[in-house]
């Protein structure tokens, strides 16, 4: 017989549950569902922008499409710099396959220590790390053959410089980001760089592109740039300069070649130099564009400007005589002397034999202001108006501060400073019959208009004096050039050290024009600290001038103006300095 249970005997079961409690529970559950529905609506419909952006951060990427950097060409269209596509190696650290053998082989291909590779891959929270930028194509192919998970390649552009070290100081170079760092690459970086494009894509966790999100923005290539430089003239000038620096055991040297009709820079070379595409372990001495950045006291190369000013003011004629005996001159408490006493000299001979005493006697007939104005008009003490980084202004103090001895020494190139480029440009006033031409590193459409500085008759008279310097009895017979008449001026200056001058450290210069009757080019040469036994400008710099002039005029198609070989070269008259 079954036993009945008395449920009502339990106090808990016997008590009556309030109706409001059950309604509260049902209401709470309903409210929760409404809240979840509202939240879902907010996330999915009304406030989805934040979450969409968070999703894009994790899966969407904007890929930069690099622009092809513009080419740099010489005046004849030959390449000085161009960009080529090259692969770069990158990785997703958390996905990289940790096979020791493959990692060792990868490190070897990347030419880096195994420890450095491990260091780059150790941060697994990073989704991107460069392993090596701009590797050679064969290396990239070997890396791809490893088939390592997490290792990827990306196309970038790398600059190539066909002319190498010969044109390095003109062209300059770019960094790994393809931004100009030196030379033309820096000066015209905005024009050359172009504008990169973009591509918005969705990637999976392995870095693979799944789909494009929006329309691709194509890159805008950089603009090509054509320079005034003639790569053949540039290479030849560099080669002759390098040989001279080596022969005379010099510290360095520079050459500047200007087209006097257009103001174009045909060559600008320095030694020592460097390979723009291989810049490991470079020194400042190799990188420095000495022709534009280094200043020095120009020595006797300033004497023709004093002669020109004296002629211009009517103080003398070319055949006027000046007594230079006994080869010494007292100015205040200082003595100015010539290397060899010359006695009675014409103004022509003062320049031909580079007499300090004769030049000072001319200068002291003038006011300091007149000398200062002449020097300023031809560009000394002023930064060259040239689109190139690092060009310096040199030093030319205000004439009000000149003492008599300073006026005297400035007449033969001490007490002021200039760069070799400034010196070359100043001599265009003699090459262009009194006009000073603006200079440019970009190819010019035709002859340039100059600024009148001297009377044409004065400029031609000084040009004749410069020609006398290069023949027998002058200080630079070694400047003579086969087939072409030349004129120029030597300079030899002691180097400053501290507040004084070094005993056995010199700079030798030669600046000249060719052909003499109708000049087409101006060439300036500087040899720094020759130590092979010769240091006069007529010995160390004039031969570089001669070879450069001959090659340049031939390349420009200038007809020879001399029928036979140059005059027999005899020992040069030692210049005073």
C-alpha cells in the first residue's frame, strides 16, 4: 500500500510566493534581452565606426607605392644617376620559422651575424620588421628558395651612379629611403622624388593580400634633371686631378671648368672622392665638395684684378713701368718682398713675373674702397648664386677696417679668402671682355647675359697679361696647351695654422682662360699641400689646367687657334707669395 506524502507539512512549500517577485525576474530577463539587442544594434548599425576602424587596424593596410625617382642626366643625355627596382627583405617575427639551419643560412645571405638576426626577430609582438633593405636580386632569389615562413620581400628603388667617384661630389647620393643627402640629389630632391601612390588592401594573418578595399592611387614619377656637366669632361678632369695629387703626394685637389659663354659648369671634380653607391667607412675628407665648401687665401691669382682696376682708373697703361728694385718694400713695420728682385718692370711684366712689390705699388695708388668694390663686383665675399648645398661666401672684410699693410697684402691675395669656384667665376670677367656671368649647374638654353664690371679694352689688356704668364719668362709655361692659346695666373699660398702660417704647407693654384683671343672656357685648379718637392702653382696645378683645356675644347668642337705645338717649356719663373 502506498504511503501518501503531506507536502504541506514543509514550511517552505507551504508558504505562498509573492507575485511581484516572479514578475521582477521575468522583467529583468526581458530587460537584459532588450539591452543586448540595443547593444547589438549600436555595434552593427548606429555606432559601428569605432569597431570598423579597429577591424581595419588588424586586417586592413595602406601599402605605399614608391614613385620612381627622376633621372639625373649630363648635358648630352648620358646617365649620371638612375633608379632600378630591387627587393628588400622583411619579416613578421611571430610567424618566422625557427629552424636553426635555415636561420643560419638566412643570416649568411643577409651578411649579418646570427645574433643580430635573432635580435631583430625576438620581439614577437611586432607584425613587421625590416631585415635588410635593397639586396641584390641573386640574394633575394636564394632567400626565396629557403621557403621560410614569415619571411617576405618587397620591391623598392635603389639609385645607381654610372660615373662613380668621378662625378660623386656633383651628383651626391640618396639614403635608403631614397631621399637626397648630398649634391644635386639633395638640392633638387623635391623635383626628383616625385609623389608616392597608395593601395588600400585587406591582409590575412600571414601578410597575404586578400582583396583591395578601394581604388589604387598611382605614384607620380619624379622629374628628370639635365645638368650642365659634361660627363666626359668631368671624368677627364677628375682623372688628371687624381694623377697630379698622387704624383705630388698632395693632400687633396679640385678642378672647376666653366663655359664662359653660358656660365654653365662643365666639370667640378675633387680628389679624394668616393663611390656614391658604396659609402661604407667614408670620411669627411672624401665627402667634402672642396671646390665649393673650402676657402683659402687665393694668393697671386688676385693680382690681375689689381692690374685691371689700375688700367680702368687710368693710373697706368700696360706698358707703364714700375720700379720693383731692390725687391723689397716697407709698409709700416712690415716688409713685402719678391722671390727674385726684378728691377724695372712694365705692368705687363708685373703680372707675367708675379711681382708682389709691383702689385703693391699699383694697389697703394688706390683707395681701399675702390679695391673692395672691385673684389665685391666679381663675387668675392658673397655666396655664389648656385643651386647647390654647402657653397660658401668666403671672407672679405669691409674696407673701412683695412690698415695700409692689409690693403697691400690683399692686392696679392692674403687677408681675404675664397673658394675655387668663386675664383673660377671671377675670371669670367676677363674671358667675356668685362662681363661677369652668372653660373649654373643646369643645362642652359644658350648664351647668358652678364653684368658689366670692366671696360672691354681693359679686360682684353689683362687677358694679354695672362697669356704672357704662360710663355717663356712667365711663371706658368707648363700651362701651354697643344693647338690652343691660353692665358692664366699662378698662385702659391702658405696655409694658415692657428693665427699664423705653416712653414712647409702650401696650396698651389692656376686659373686661366682659353683660347686667349676668344675665350670659351675658364679652368681653375687647386692642389692642396703638395709634398713631393714641388709646390708652386706653375709646377703642380698648371699641367692639370693644360690637359683639361685641351680635352675640353676638343669635346666642345672649338677649332685650334695655334698651328704648331706650344713653345718650348723652360723652367718657370718662381712666383712671389
